[in-house]
């Protein structure tokens, strides 16, 4: 039963369960972690990446992309053919949706107690601190570059190899660093499935007083990471990383 499609689905589901879950823990009323803040959210997302990667790898996807922008990068690099890449991206999107639904169920009594509609949406998807679409797009584009290029550096043969099992932790540290350094303007989606799957979940789930899903902004955290993934390929190629 194991294979790359299942691995990407399960890995992304774990990613979003931990990722959206850490935000819910901080933002929802009466949660034990309410008010824990940005550092807690960054740490939660870092751990989400670590265990999402381990899950994807263990269940049949040794590449463990759990991110369509990374899959696009690898497709341009010749790792996947186009049809497989699309299938993996759909699996990632479905996994992200399911992870968000799991978080909804875990925090079921808390949605009605939380009045802030923006906080509810922020648990599922990203949004800009200052709404300036060109600037927001640029932020997500650059942050995605600073995700993919350092990943390629971590696993580069020039580094001399890393101990088996260490890679996911290094990528988790990278994501923590992105959140701490670059995450303030847009909440660092850097992953089309991470934003779109939970945003769809927000739109369809019966969340009390949830407000709208901000579809006017939704294209930014989808298109910008894809553009960043494509640009990362050409930069990595020029640097001899692929």
C-alpha cells in the first residue's frame, strides 16, 4: 500500500495537523496555550515539518516534498515527470485539507467561544500583516527561495553528507528560522498546499462565526511559492546544486 502518493498525502496531513494545531492552541479562547505567541507558533511549525517529513518518508515517499513548490522544483530538475508531479500535488492538497479538518475536530468546543473571525481564519491559512499585494507576493516569493535553496545546500554533496535521520530536523530548523526572520509580513505560507487546503477546509466546515475565507488574497500564497520554486531551480542550477 505504501508509495509516493500515500506518503505525500500522509506527510502533508501530519504537517498541517501539527501546524494548524499549534496556531489553534495559541489563538482559540480557553485553550491551554492561549496567548503563547509567535515563538510557540514557529516552534510548532518547525516540529510539523520534522514529523511530516518522517511520516512521508516512512510511508513511501523518500523525497518527502510535502510542498507543491518543492515538487515543482524537483520536476524541473527531472526527478518527476509532469503527470506524477500533478498527482503528488493533488495528494499534498488533500492531505493539507484533512490535517485542517483534524484540527477543527480537536478544538471543536473552542470555535464557538472565540469571537475573533480573523483569528479563526489565521488558524487555517495565512494573511498579510499589512495588505499590499505586490509586497506580500514578493515576501512569499523570497521566503520560498530561502526555503528551497538552503534545503539543497543542506543535502548537497559538497557538504559531505549528513547522518541518516538528521535531515528532517535540519529542515525543521530552517523553517523555524524562516518564521523568526521572514515570517512577520505574511505568516510565511511558502507552500501552496499548506495555505489552500486549510483555506478550503475553513470555507466548508461549520465553524461558528467564522467570517469569509479571504479568497481575494488566497492566490498570493499559492502562486508566489510556485514562482519561488521555479526561480529556485534556475538559481540552484547556476550554483551547481542540481
